């Protein structure tokens, strides 16, 4: 009973102190690995593990006592072998620290593969007497320099499948540890909001791009429905200007900006000639260069004072 009271006090103190947290899955995480994770997250983050029922009860009692219902979203996520990491640091930085503490692990019989397992082609160091072992798994091999060599890469286990006895034995013989285990971030809690950890990978450019796409959609919908909005007004003004300009060009009606367009239409050559005027001296200078070089060569020949027939 005393342990439960201390645990409740500890959890409540974290909810008073912190406003952000991670829900992490803790399967296949050893005590030594957990100790290293705790050490890496200090001093501004705390890892709390425990029974889900105990944590849910403490959260419910905390909500009743304080009236702060924001933590209810956290209680709803406590399902399975999970824990909570409370933090006040930058969420992306803390997530990176959590994911960095992974350790390689062998493939155990009956375990579910979190990733695809590919056995690379090449020498195995195993003697030819074990060729039959590879044949059972349909792995093409050949004998090279007295050892078994795998001819091509083999997709041994697919992600989500259970590891069989033969597959686990082969990986053990080849000294391959295909898996790595650590705390897996499932959800992020931030001031009452709960969202997927993929959101932490979004950059300012991604948010700006998504915002501008939304503005474009609103503008297009407003223009199609003939309903003015802040997003569509600039387009409406430009379209209106184009219509007025088209009328001015087709009639005697005019205004200052239309006068420039009309002048350009009447005398396009004048506007075209104005552009290269600034750079016109460059070709002339380039044309004069060969003449100068030829003159220098002639002067050098005269100064030599002899020819091949002297």
C-alpha cells in the first residue's frame, strides 16, 4: 500500500511539473538498457513505468482533485506494455535521444520480426558438410575454397512474420543480429493534445507549403462560387484589371497604364531596341580586338630585321 501511495505521489508530481510527454512501447527492453535511457534523458525528462491500471487510477484521481482534464488523453493511451516519458525539453530532441538508445539483438524463435531480414551473398565460413542445412531453407550456395558461399542475397524473414527455428539457427550460425530493440515512441502528448510522432518531422517549409496549398484551394473555391474572401480578393482585383485593360485597348477609353500598353502595341520596335542598347558597345570592342592583335604581330615582324632568305 505504501508503494502505491509513493507511486501515486510521484506520478502526480510529474503531472504538476511537466506539460509534455511521450507514450513509449517497451517490449524487449532490458533493465540495463532502460538505465542508459534514463541517464541520457536527464535532467529535464523523467521515465515512468508501471502497471496501466495503477497509472490510470492515479490520473483519474488527479483530474478529480485538480479539475485539470487535459491529462485524460494520456490515460486513454495506456494500453499494453507501455510507459510514459515526461519532459520539458524540445520534443524532437528528446525523441531522437529515445531512439538513439537501441541495442542489436538476435532473432529468437517465435519472435515477430520488426523488419525484413536479408542474408547477404558471400562466404559463410561454414564447412561443406552443412550444405544440406541451406538446402532446407532453399538458399542457393556453392563451395568456394573449402567453405559454403551464398550465391545471392536471400530474403529470409519478412517484417511481421514469426521467426522459425531454422531461420533463427541460421542467423545464429552466421553471427547476424538482425534486430535492434529500444523504446518505441507511439504517441506524443503536448498540453492536452495527442498526436502521432511523425508530426515532429515536419519542418517550417512543410507547414508553409501546406498552408499555401490551403489558401490556393480556398481562393479557387471562392472564385468558382463568386463569393469574395481574403484569399480570392487579390485574384479578383487582377482579373478586373485585365478586363478593364482589354476594354481600353479595344476602345478609345484610356488611362495611364493602358497608354503604355497601347504605345508598346503601336511601336514594338522602339521597346525592343531599348533592351540591347546598354550592351551594344561589347560587340564593337570584341570586333576591334583582332585588328589590334594583327597590328602588334606586324610590328614584331618589322623589328626582327631579317627573313629566311637573308
